[in-house]
């Protein structure tokens, strides 16, 4: 029963999130570099997951910073966010992964654009504020 509830919460496909224009090229570059754009990706060590390759601690932390957005579309945001914290990020809907990515880039505050960029440094190629 619990698994069915969790699955229905996570498989919600009508969720939409638009990455702000000032982050779009960068987001595309990071997603290409980290996961070839796949929200289901898991790195070989299993430590990093999802489209932007978050570790569990970063993923969990972002759930507190996307709460206002989740409240706009989910009838029980606290429950949904709790389920996310117990679920590997590569099982989160892609729109939720995108919202978490933006929350990190904003340093958890939209007034601090780009302040979380260091979380996505390194990898196979450099992604700058202008994308590749």
C-alpha cells in the first residue's frame, strides 16, 4: 500500500517547471556533461544520481528550498517532500530535478543567482554561465 502511494506521488507526469532563461544554457550543458541529459542516471559509484548528478545530502537539502513551488501544484506538499527525501533523486520527476537544480544555483535564494555554481564544477568538460 505504501509503495503504491509513493509510486503514484513520484510518477506524477503533469508537473511542469520552467528553468529560468538565465540558467537554461548552463542547465543543458551540466545535464549533458553529467548524465547525457537522463533524469534516471546513476554514476558508477552510486553516489550521484539524476539529471544533474546530486548526492543524497544535496538532493535532500533542496527539498526544503522547493517547498513554495511544490505548494503551487501538490495538495499535500509536506508529504510529497518527505517522500522525495526517502527516494533516490534518479526516481524523482524530471521537473522536480530541474527545480532542485535551480534552487542550488540560486544558493537557495533567488536573489543570489549563480552562487551555487560550484556544486557543478568539474566533469568531462567545463560549463560556464553561457553554457558550453
